[in-house]
């Protein structure tokens, strides 16, 4: 049987991967891989990565385990040879770490991996152990069945994405670029999920959002310095006051609306399906976006730069005016806007406050075209005739920022067909994070079709 015929037959059978994906994701969730951002308190990545390696080795893969920059920050790589070695390899990447969760706040324990009421529950269910489980299930199936994909597939299971990838993707790109040898394209998280919209005729259409762009991720420190003194005296020169004024100015500021290519294409696609008009000159464009439901929070954040104060630090005693006060600002900057963003920030914070970058990861944007994009759309249509892929920009960041440094073209494509009533955006880093079991099975089928035609 030819490789193509064998691959089509494999897709029709829907064998091992679909059967085991729920168990694999559940097992992944049971590893508490909480990333606090501090080396001393981040746990579980090593044990989870070693377990992933065992699952791959059990079906015949040679894996490479790499600790990136610090003990316990485990990453696993495996490569599956494709039919055409002259083509660039496709990187399939997912991170093993998750943000912390407080069990008392949850309906189901966040590290139980429980299946209840048609959902698989737990921290990481959508960010992003669901895709990790799909990739792992399919990697195992392909190797066990002797399936040969069209091109080399590099499977990467990574540490530290939730704290910016300093001990994960960015370290690997800097210190181990050999692991990405021959890779030209990549697929990762926060894309491929469905948004259900209504046509003017009242029919339902599902738009599957493929991430083609990300805002820059820049964490800024503001520092104000002034004379220290007794709290009972008059103080015109007060570091806390300077800082508070700067923080309030930034937090209340609305940056100008900027229509990037990815956002423009997304809004045009929604408009063509729904009849909604997204006029960038309209003062109520945010009101129009709100008609899209919960996804409006993500899309709305890609129309402008943002600078949100998140942390404050000043003083050590109630009756002492401190010499220094500082704040942390979470900045997300659109492609091409960095210089103008900094000019606006400097004007807002004033002369008594200095700024510096704690983390500064560049924006990323690619075009929505080419064979890989066609393969995504074909895979969606194979299992949802009322589906359509559309590009969008992510307001947050992923490991794609690191891989883009190597010239790799990156997309977010972790397909899920979601219930229209599910507030998917709220599940990321939220309480009661969960993924519908049927969505997970659908996604595995779609992802299999995609990988076998990529």
C-alpha cells in the first residue's frame, strides 16, 4: 500500500490515538506541573517529561531529554521520519507546565484529571495538556502502525512556557538549535478552536481560529525615587505619590486602535459570515465585537496595545516615607508599535519615574496562506462541513516567539469543536478549567488528518 493510501486508511480507522487520548490527557493533568515563576517552587516538569519520554519509547521512539538552564526543567524531543526528506520538518510543540491552582476554589480537584459531565477537568485541560495529549497519542499511533507522514515531524514537549520560556523554548533555541535542525514550520497552542456564529439567514457556522500572530509580551518595571523622611512631615517629594500617579495614568490610558493584517482578515471573515460591520472608525467597534460573545475579550485586546499594572511595592513602615517605590506593568504590544508605545508610556509616567524591561519578547505575525494553511482547512472540513478556518491574533504569548527567532513559521492549531455556550476564553488560567471530551476526540481526528496531509 502506498504511503498516501495507508495514511488515508489509517485516518478512516481512527484507531489507537482516539481510543487513548482522554486517558493520556487525564494522566498528564495528574502531574502537578505548577509554574510559579520561581525555580525553588516550580515543580513536576521533570517527572512529567520523563513520563512522556517513556510513552514514546514504549512504541519505539528514540527520545532526547534536555534540562534547560536549571535542574528539573525537563524537555523531551522525538523525531518521526517522513516520506520526503527534502521538505522542511514540521515542529509540533506543547508545554508541560501550568499556572498554579487553588483546589479550594474548584468544583473538581485541579490535578485529578477527572472525567465528569462530559468534560475532562483539571489545570492544563485547555492550556495546554489537551494538545500535548493529542500530539502524544498521534505520535504513538504513527510509530506503532508504521505510518509515514509526508514530512519529518519533530515532537517537542517543553518546560516553562507559563513564565515566558526562559527555562524552556528560549533557552533551547539559544543553546540547542540542533534540536530544530531542518524545521521550517511549527504548530502549537491557542488556535484551531471553534467560534459559532449565526448567518443573516439564521444558520450556524463555525469559524476555527488559527493563530497567525501574537502581541509582544513585555513586563515593565516602573521605579520612583525621592527623599526618605518621617511620615508626619510635609513631603512634596514622595516616591509613592510619583509612582501612584504614573500607575494610574498608565492603567487608565487607552492606546490608539491599530488594525493589523491578522485582525483585519479575522474581522472580514466574521463580517462575511454574519453580516456584522466592523468599522475601525466607529466609536462603538467594541460594542460590535461584544456580539461575538466571550471571544471578544481576546479579539478586543488585539486592537490596541495594553499596559496593565499588576504589582506594587513600596515602604517598610507606616510612619516612614520610603526612598523608592516600584510597580510591575504587564505590557502587550502590537507588531510594529514598539517605538511609538514607548514614547506614549514615557509621556504618561512623567519625569520622576524611570522604566526598565523585565521581560521583552517581540511580537510575531505571519501570513494566512500556503500549503500548511490549506491542510488545516481541509482537516477541519473533513470532520465539520460547516467549518471554516480564519486567522486571528493572540493577545497573549506562546513558545512560538522563541521558534520564530530561528526563522520558523509558526501557527496556533490545536483543533477543538466547542459547544457554542462554553465560555472558552474564561477557562485559560481560570477556575474549573475543563475540555469537552467530544471536543478532544474531534480534535484528535482533525489533527491526525492534518499531520498526514501537512
